[in-house]
C-alpha cells in the first residue's frame, strides 16, 4: 500500500512539473518527486512509532490500570 502511495506522489509531482514547469529538466523533477514521496510516507510512520514508544513508556512507569 505504501508503494502505491509513493508512486502516486511521484506521478503527481511529475505531472505538476509538466504543467507548471518548475524545473527545466525531468531528472530534477524525478528526484524531487522521490524525495517528496519519501518524506510524505516516512512522517506518518515516525509519528506512529513515537506514539507507540510514548505509550510503552507510560505503561512501564504508571502501569496498565492507571492509564484507563
């Protein structure tokens, strides 16, 4: 599923580059698309991992019963 999202982001950046002509060459647009896809898919995963680690730390400190 993440690969499909990444492909759609890269495709979107490339189409936007064709329409608005951000860069004069396609290689730079491809690199920007890959970078945007990486950033936009790694952010939700990192936020989820941080939330899970925070919850584990709370459970280890206060116990499962006090969190409910």
